[in-house]
C-alpha cells in the first residue's frame, strides 16, 4: 500500500481553490513578494490569483499601504472564514491518518522568547525525531500574549511565566526559577553572590519590551526603591540582550532555568536578584482546559512533560 502522506496544507491544496490559499498567504505576510516566497511561486502568479479573486467577489480585499498590503474589511471577513476552514482540517487529517495507523497533524506552540532561546530547540528536535509526520508551528510572544494565544485557540500549547486566569488553563508542568541578572564575566558585578535592583541601575540596562513578566517585575522594583527608570536598550530578543551583555557592561534580567545544569552561555554569569517580594518566576506549560487535545498536540505535551521533568530531576 502506498504510504499515506497527509497534512492540512495538502488537504487544503486538494480541496480549496489556489486563489484562496494565495489570499491567506498575502494576508498573513502583508506582501505579495513575501507570500510568493512562502508559497515558492512567482509573485506574478500570486498577484494574478489575487486579482481574479477580487473580481469574482466584486469587493476590495486589501488596501495598498505603499510598501505593504493591509486587509480591507471584506478581506478581514474572508480571512476569518479561511482560517476556520483550515483549522478544521487538522482533526480531519488526524482522523484519516489514524485509520491507517499514522500519527500526523499539526501542533501550534506559543512561547516566551527566553524559553525559545534556551531549551525549546532541543525539545522540538527530539520530538521531531520521534514523530516525523507531525508538523510544528512556533510563535514567540510576551507571557501575557502566550496565554491569549492559547485561550483564543491560535495555539495548542503555551510556555510562559506567571500565568493568570488559572480557570482557563490546565497547567501540565510548572517550576519556579530564581530571577536574576546576566552580565559578562568581566563585569564589576560578576563576583557578587546576589545583587539588588539599586545596584544594577548604576549600569546600562538591556530590557525586553513592555508586557513581559520580567519587565513588569523591574517596574515594580523601581517603584519600591523610589528610583528613576534607568537608561536602557529595549529589544524583543533575549538572545540579543545576552549578546549585548557579553560584549560590554550592560546588565540584562532573566530567570535562571533549572532545566540546565549551569549557565551555558560562555563568558556570561548569572547572579540572583535579592529584591523582595518577587525573587522567583513560575514557569508553566499550559493548554486550554475547555478543549480536548487533538492527537498531535497530545503527543507533543506528553513528550514535553517527560523531557522537561527529566531535566528538572537532573538539576535538583
């Protein structure tokens, strides 16, 4: 028997018109050129299909913003419809595959940046080796937005800190990690066993964007210490902030993950933050408690729980 090779993308290509698939790609990228790269087709083909779709519907789907395209009201309604259909394909693909004994499907993962730049790549790599037919889709957000992604159905599983609205989520794994700073091993603070927020703000600061749990904790610490908000470099990437600390005198703030035996970034030092009342962050893997997990996400969360629990045991 021929090997069954199904995915939501294959099903969509088989069932729905090319113009709708091209429309979704343009809507999600905001650009015909970027959509053509994603689809691996000529930009002229994408543009032609988009024009045909607008002519058939008799409405304008996009507003031209110069260097990008923005969805018009009609386009927003059409995208909502397309996403509903494409999302409904996942359980259909799972069910058809199960009839033939295959484990396929898609897992949508929402994560915070600091976890994405530490252990998540290793976790995903291990899972992909064991489940080669399951597709993974990863997006990076603030901790608050990770919870929103899961609650609103845009992600099957989330990794975040200090999750609120516990009634909405099932917490499948949690662990507390100390809050601290990361500096170069040549930094004046590098030899300390712990530091206070007041000691840190005497140096240039590297911060994640507002909305992250770390940023909120620092704002609270600044208020408690009656200190002005420091001069800082702001970024969306923890990896960039670590590189900034490595090459200079910047201080960055992050939790110390106990999934690893030590701070694995060469030439960087982690120092616990001694500023009560908040000296730890609670890390959690979450799913929407209102939903029954589909087979593919169920396989992923089971693998992730084993993988992360083993790492926690080794570092205790």
